[in-house]
C-alpha cells in the first residue's frame, strides 16, 4: 500500500497558507477549541427534543471535544470502547462495531446525524461500519432500547456519529477548521485529514477529507497477516438557514480496503489451502434536510433523508469471490411541538428501504428487500423536582426474498417511561422502564450456507417470531465541583431472543449453527467517577475510574455466546497551562461463563498513556501529541471476537500526531 504521509504534510502546509489571509482579519482562529475545554452542558442531538445530557432520564453517553480527540481510533467500536457498558467487536483492525451492554449486530443501530449508516455491517462480523470516527464532532451512545427514536435495529441501543457535513447552524466565521497528521509504530500507520467549515449570512458549507494507510499489525506473537488497511473519505455539504425556512444537502464518499485475518479455510466447501482475503468497501451517500421553524403549533417541522450506493467486494487470490450490494434509503418526517399544557414533545413518521444483493462463493444470505414504516410519539414534562419522559412507537416491517420464494410481515410495538428526580442540586436519580420489540433480520430468517468469515455453516429460520425486551433500570448521579459520579443497575428480559446456536453437527467440515429463539436475560451494572485531586502551581490532577459487568444467559439454563466480560479501569490525568498528560490501565476479566461449544477467554490488562502540548500563533492553534497503547505488550484476546483464537489485539503501539486549528 502507498504511504501518503509526505503528501499529506505538504497538503497541510498548502492549506495553512491558503486560509491564513482569510483568518488574519477574523480574530483568534481556534476559539472553539478553547470553549471545548470548559463545556459544561452537552446536548444529545439524537433525540428529537435535543435534550441536555444532564437532563436526560434515559441512559446516554457523549464524547466530544478533547475527550473525543483523546479516544479517536480507526474504528467506531474502538473509539467508544472506553465508555462504561460499551465494548467493541474485533475482526482485525479494519472492523470494530460497538457492543452495548452485551448486545451487538442487528440490535445496535449505528447512525450518522440521526439517520442509519445504511451499510451491511450487521450482515456479517467481518463487515466494517461505513462511518469514519476521525471526522466526527461528537459521538452519542444511547444505552438500552432506542427503538422509539430509530426503529427496529435499536433494541439494544444506538451510536450516533455527529458531524457538520450537513450544517445545521450558521457559521460564526467565513472559514474555520482543523487538520491533522499522525503516524503509528505497530501498524506503520500514516494518516492525514482536514475539515473546513464556513459560511456567510444564512448560508453555511462544509468540506472534509481523510487518507489512512496501515501495514499488517504487530502483536506480541508476531505479525498478524492480512491485517493491513487503506481508507479514503471525503464529503461536502451546503445549507441555507433562514429565520423560518431551512434546507441543506450533502454528498459523501467512504472507501476502505482491509485484510481479513484468519479468513483462510482448510478443507471443506472446495477449499484445500489457506487464502488471503481482501475486502473492498465503497459507499456513496447523499443526505438532505428541509423544514420550517415556528409553524403554527409546531416549534419545528422537518424532513430528512439519506440515500446510498453501497458495494462490498471480497477478493481471494486477486479474484472476486463474493459481492454484497446494499442500496438503501431512509426518510424521517419529524414535528417538534410547542409547549402545550406543560408538555414538550415530538412525533413523526419514518420510512426505510433496503435492497440487499449477495452473489458469489460466500453468498450464504439470499438477496432480499426489506421495508420498514414507523410512527413514533415522545412527550416530557416536569413536575417540581421530577421530570417524566414517555414514548411509544409502532413499526411495520416487510422482509422478502427478491426471487419471491419467501416473505414475512411483522408488526412491532414499543413503549417507554423514564423518570428523573433531583431532590437536591448535587444528586439526581433515574428510573427507566421499557418494552421494545424487534423483527428478525433477513440474515436470521433466510441464511443458508457456508459462512466462511465465522467458519460455520449457518441456517436461518423463516418462521422466527418477533423478540420482545422488557428492561428496568435504576441510575444515580452525583455531581459537585470536584467530583462527578454515576452508577446504574439494569435487567433486560427477552422473550423469544434470537441467537445463533451450535448444533454439534458438521456440513463440509464446518460446524452447523442455527438461528433459534429462547427466552433470555441480561443483568448488568455500571459505575464511573471522576475526581479533581488537586489544583495549584503544579497543575490540575484528576482521577477517573470505571467498572462494568453484564451477564447474558438463557432462562432455562446456559450462557449466551460471546458476551463481553466485566472490566475495571483507572486513569490519572494532569494538565498545566499548555500541557496535558494521562496514564491509565483497563483490566478485562476472564470470561468463563461460556455457551456450549465456546472456549473461555483469559483476562488481560492494557496500559495506556498520552502526552500533548498546545501552542498558539497569530493565526493558528497547534497541538502535538504522543499516545502509547498496550505499553506492556500484553497478549489480549477479546471474547466478543469470532477471531479471538487467531487474531489477538495489537501489541505495543506508539502514535505521534500534529493538529492545527484555525
């Protein structure tokens, strides 16, 4: 793969030279960077009411500003994996999807600015998410059922990546932005990105681009073959933001080529030797938004939509083996009401369509057409120290094979009640009760054949019923000037939980696994606290600690497969003037509560550190940083990974980078 670092460095220099004249007369260039350091209130944009995080009864997390910069990784799952209750899948460094409270795949919705990613990452564990976290302004994680907002694929939660590709606010300056270069040691990474935001009057625009190249990663056991990656992303958007009427449109492209370690096969299904596999993913996406403010009884009425052209090609020995096409669209009509009798709320309609085509040696899922039509209602009201949140949703989902051999129709209903109680300023408590339904996906219904990514022969069940989740959760939050702490305990009971069960049989030397249904239960807890230890001439010292755990099991006995193990970790932070530093460790516990046919996974500890220095010039703000991950070079295998036996995590890695803000 080519090495773009020198080219990116030249591009960054040219970009700085071009924007400097425009910025020189426009005040301090990186004011937004300074504000991000002292931001006290964070808004969750994924909810129609744009509620402040600290006022939300539903459990949620938000990464933004410096906190996001310090956690950015090449995949979305790795970027959010440091949050309590959130971990990542692993199919090599090119694939990492979020896992929320032990649930993943078709139960966790991944979104871009509130609309679905429209990719095929839920079809197979070796399919990547088509969203680039390095270009995000913020990442919002909604824990527990989020069906009310996003429909059928969010019964386990949602991760919403927020960026400015389709601007929703007027620009404060004609041009601003950032650029970054970084390089890594354990994978020979070289990456560069830029983003520009600006506008004049009611018009706002955005441009961004990214290039990343890596070689095969180094692990404590040596080089992991077929783990190199190459990613390109670009986008542009334009909006008109009038006092009452607004519209906008954007066009984005995401391309990534990545190797799949351990994807080779020996014997069976026509394979008699191990083959290197390269996946080429290409998605072009169009988004639009239009609406009006202050329209009769509505505070805002808006229509949003996204359309995509998705291609996923698997190449073995330089020949195309399998192609997956996923042309999809999503439309969302949303009305936010003005306050009525003390109630604030929103309601709307949502429509989604997915035309999925699979062709080739590993097309174990037939071509299908899925349509989803949803109607939702959200309401909230405060009663003194109490705040009540109510929601309901109805969906109709049609799933059919495009050859007409099979078709299913489903009706799902979901509802929620959230209560927030703040008896004193320092404390607030939350109670959440949810009932959510999910229709089975096309893969769960119609899979039939060798799924070589997971080395199994997979068989779906076209007569699966909807699964139903009932969740109860209690949360407590304590926040003072020097200490912020929160804790939560929850239990989700599933009726007719859909999962992949091992049969003990083989076809073509591959173990046969069936999509089946049984009642199941997930019980878990989360704890996080951040304390300011000292403030003085030697800087500000902080200590963050967290721990989480979840148990997933069948009601009639037995454990569910690949449930994330419990963790605990701590990080000591220090800041003095332009300097910031941190040293921390996370311990993953042994997972020995395993399903039939599944091996236990040893525990491990990852030690990480980072150091950064920020300085200002007349026109630009600069930041140099150094990050170290897995500093003890510990062998680490994720229990959530299908490849845990053949693909450990990256070994000791040092990453150096330079950011510029203008």
